[in-house]
C-alpha cells in the first residue's frame, strides 16, 4: 500500500535554512508532499520556500511552534493524508530516516513513531541534557493526525503531545535517529532559560496529565 | 452620614457608567451583568446598611470594614479568574481563525495557480 505522506515543516524566520531543509528532503528521494508552515516570519521564509516549489501556508501572525505544527495537521486531516511527519525548519532533522519513521505505522504496529537521538547508536548531535525532553522528530498516522488537528498542545508541544496521544490510547514506538546541529541561527532556549524552561515544562506536563481525556473523532477537520 | 451619602452617589455613578458603556456597545450584557449587580448591591447596602451589619455578624467578622474588604477581595480574585478564562478562550479562537485563514489563503492560491 502506498501511503500519502505529508512532511510538515514549521518555520519562523528560517529563510537561511529552509532551502537546505527542503533540499535534504528532496534529495532523499522519499515520496511525500512538503508543507512549509510559515509562522508569521518577518523575513522572506515563505517566498524562499515557495521558490523551491513546495506548498506554503503562511500564518497571519506568530502562533508559536505548536500553532504552526497544528496548522500542518489540519492540512493533513483536510486533504486525507495517511501519515504526517514533523520536520524542523532549522536543519536538525535528517530525511534519510523517513522510511524508518513510517515503517511501524505502515505495518500497523504504531500510531506515533518518535525518532530519538538518545537511543543507541547515538552518533549525532545531542544538545544539552536539560533540553532533551523537548526535542523530538516524529511521524504519526491518521488517528493521531485527527487528534492533533483538533487539539495540539500549544505551550510546550513536543513533550505534551506525547501525553496527549497516550491519553487516546495510541501506540507509541521510539526509534533511534541521528540529528545534526542547526545550519544557522541559534536556539531561543539558552543559558538560564533552559532551567526556567524545564520547570515550566514539568508544570505543563503535570497539568496535561490531569486534563480531561479527549475522544478521537468527536470533531470535524 | 457623609460616608453613606458618598457611597450612595459613588454606586449611582458606577451604575450609570456601566449602563452608558452597555448603551454605547462598549460592554456587552454578558460582561456588564456582574458590574451592574455590584452597583445595585452598593446602593442597596448604602440605603439598608443594617443588612451589611447583619451579614458581617453572621459571617463572624468583628469589624464590618473587614467584611467589606474580604468580600471585595473575593470578588476581584473571582472576576480576574473569570477574565483569564475568557482571555484564554479568545486566544484559542484567534489561533483557530489564523490557521483557517492561512489554509484558505493557500487553497485560493492553489486554485489561482499561483
């Protein structure tokens, strides 16, 4: 079965990186549709991405990473994609792992596949230990696309989204992937902010755990 | 007597300001109702101040002023919480709207062949 795959690239002021990111996906030869979600960038991220011939959705103002990724899931749900892959716009993810990321979903062994740089063999870029909880590279199937299109965590989407899908009874599989350092620019979470971020994420996760359980399929697109 | 008159007129002014805001569409009924009730209560307690003394005694406050401060504190904490929830709701609606606009814009561009 040939699955319809969407690669969602949330991007905010990534005009320097976006071409490399798109080239990385295209050179992998992986059959997919690429969607760049420009999160209200001040630079020409959208026009640069459009010139590469990929789909671009430009948000009228900055919603944050969660809002941008959710837009991608809304698009995936609207156009009936079987699998959605979240791919960072800063060039840290590597498209050569796409096949490994969708394998468990295609084989119906998982609903979400998380690509982890911390599982052995961990050869690539690792970032600081304190930020590990907040970085992942994942793909998900139809059921989870629907969940995320309806409600994707907006505050700390990466750690919270795992809890959100766990609540729906989705099957989660983790596989080792290799990541790279960002091509240019720097992370917004540095120095003392990492500590503050860790405290906030912990609270957000605890709040997410006690939130009421959501049902899959009780919403339209 | 002076304080009573002052409080009475202050309550009347508050009530009129709220009614005027509602009339000019600056406050919708949903948000004005709480403040209208507060204005009416203010007038009521000024005219029938014995009611306030009885309530204060009933709640176990030694001084009526403490009862008023405590009641106002509770009211403002509650209204702040309520406004925070409205703010979150509006924020979420804004986000959904932005996402829908962005998707529609892409659809229009695709249809136009841009």
